[in-house]
């Protein structure tokens, strides 16, 4: 897929109000994509929309990916000129808690399963029909190295990201022959609000995760996402694992 003069490609990014999603929206705007930015934080989306509107056309949708009817209502509300989504970046998702399974909070489990797994399914289902109808599109999941390697106390978070990995593979199989690309990018340690959310606002504990390490930045992943979605139509980057140089696995990290 390529931009045309009359109609640049349109990308929908979930979780666009912060972190990897926000950096990706910004990078795609720089590259001329029209953007549908989605998230729960209306103020943050408005501010991003104001910034990116200087570069491209932007439409904001405020909804929670884990609420099936909100998702469908939001996608159905897109005006006709925005209804053809070329690229879906399924980025929204979080970790809540880092506990032994016997100490886990089932509300944390529900939150992760609802946003990380069900959210991907609901948004994909809502966006897919017009891609199938047009015989083109690209669905890219933002997974995690946690999808590839379970680590102690990661239990449910790792399970949700393994599910994202499985969904990327399964959806790719189901859509084979439709002309739609499906893939996943799996980042390791990225310096975003990820750890602050995981540790429920405990900034000291969150910062300790990145102490002495040169972690990935959201911009690093945004640039890779732009690379993945801009390959020629016969090239689909199916699976990409990205770690900081200081990280060798989920548990092996060189700290200075
Ligand atoms: C983020 C990577 O290792 O903190 O998904 O789970 S990790």
C-alpha cells in the first residue's frame, strides 16, 4: 500500500495517548499518514491531535478497548471519509502488578485479560470488515518479549502477551489470501509509563526497572513500526523481537 496524492493511507492507533502508541502516531504523522488516534484519556488525545494536525489529518476516538460496545460504537461513528482504515496498530495494553500467582489480585488479571486480549479482538473485529471488502490492509500487534519468554511473577501478563502472539499467527492464517498483512512486534524493555502503571504509580520502583540500563525508547519502536508498515505490498514482516542491547532475555539485563 502506498500513499496517493489524493488520499494518504490511514492508520488507526490504539493506546495513542502515551508511550509507544503516542510515539507511533507522531512518527506516522511525520511520514504523511492520516491518523485515527484512540485512547481513554481525552485530554491527552486532544493535545496530541492539536500537535499532529499541523502535519496531517487527525481524527480522535475516545473509548476503552476492553468495552465491546464502546469499541463498535466508536468505529461506527467514523465519518465516511475516515471509514477506510488501511493500517491498524493494536497497541493498547498494560501490565498490572508483578506478583507470585498465589498473591495475585484477580482484578489485575481481569484488567490485563480484558485490555490485552479482548481489546485486540474487539478492535480487530470492528476494523476488519472494510479491509476484507477492499482486499487490503495491515494489522500489527504490539506484543512483548513476555510473549516469547515467561518470567517469574509475570504469569498473567506473560499469558496475555502469548495470547497476542497466538492471535497474530491465527489471524494471519485466517486472513491468508485476502491481501491483508498481519504481524506482531515484540519489544523488550522500553522506557515508558509501563512500569509506573504496573506498579500502580510507585515511581521509585518503576524507575528501578531501568536503573543502570540503556533501555529502548518509545521512539525506537515507533520507527520500527513505520518501517514494518511501509514495506512493499508483497512483503509482510510477520514477527519482530526487539530488545535493548543491554538485555539478553526477560531476566538477563546488564546494569552498569
Ligand atoms: C514489556 C517487557 O519484560 O517488562 O512488555 O514484560 S517486560
